[in-house]
């Protein structure tokens, strides 16, 4: 009986290793999180100190929530994570988050961000919190699938099924919302204290 149980346990371990799982979270996601940490701490910060390579279970790290069955990262709360002594405003690369394919909630508020470069194409993303930064426009969340690139409102948008977008307390410009024109899943958009007329900013957006 003991030999049989040992054999079953060995099989489970091999399956987990073969799937890239590191006894707690996917290694691909853990590596992505460590790159995100490095970006937040560049050049010499020390935020997110519980995130370290020695601890393979990234689901146990601070500011992270995982799905209990799949153990994939579903919520990432990085609000006020950038050390105020580091250079700001700064830019973070959207591609750092792309390995987190099951991410539903991303909070990047209060980090002195001036831009999120690249496309944040996360299909499961439902909430994006970007308040209290220095952003001038909404980051790219969708991939245009229509050839009529000049008329974004008529395009089919492929990407996040975003429901909540918080842009309050930013430095939005007149065309700040261009990247989400035509989005139909949005239920709540916050743009208070952005210094621009709300009705003009929300023109062409279904909320």
C-alpha cells in the first residue's frame, strides 16, 4: 500500500513539473511577477519584499490573489508600490503583465506612472485601476480587428472585457479615451479630477 501511495505521489509531482507548475503557481507567472517587481524597483528600490525567487509559491506573496483550483494569478494589487524616492514620473511596459493570462483585477494606482507602453491585451481583465498617476491617455487595451482603422468606433475590439476603469486624478488630454472607443463591456468609468470636461472625454464610449 505504501509503495502504491508513493507511486501516485511521484506521478502527481511529475505532472505538475511537466505543466510548468512550481508547487503553488505557474513558473511562467512567477517569473513575470519577478520582472514586474524589478520594474517597480528600478534602479534601486526595495518594494514588494515578499516577492523572491526562493519562495516558489507566488500565490502566497503580498498583493496577489490566485484562483484556488487553477492557482493562476487573478488579482494583482500594486497600488502605491513604487518607492517615492525613486525617479518619477516613469513608464512601465505592458508586456510584463501578458503572461498573467487569467488576470481579472489590476490596480496600478498611486504609482506616479506617466504611461503604460505597449498593449495590455489581457482578455480576462475586468477591472483596471489607474487613479492618482500622471497618465495622459488610456493605455492600449484592445487589438483593432477591422481594416477601417480611421473609424475606431465602428471597429470590432479584441482584448479585455473591461467593466471598471478608474482614471481619476490623472492628467488626461482631450483624446485620452481614444483607445477604448467602441468598447461595450464598460460599466463604470471614473474620470473625476482630471481637469477636462467629462462629457467630451466620454464621447463615443458606451457606459
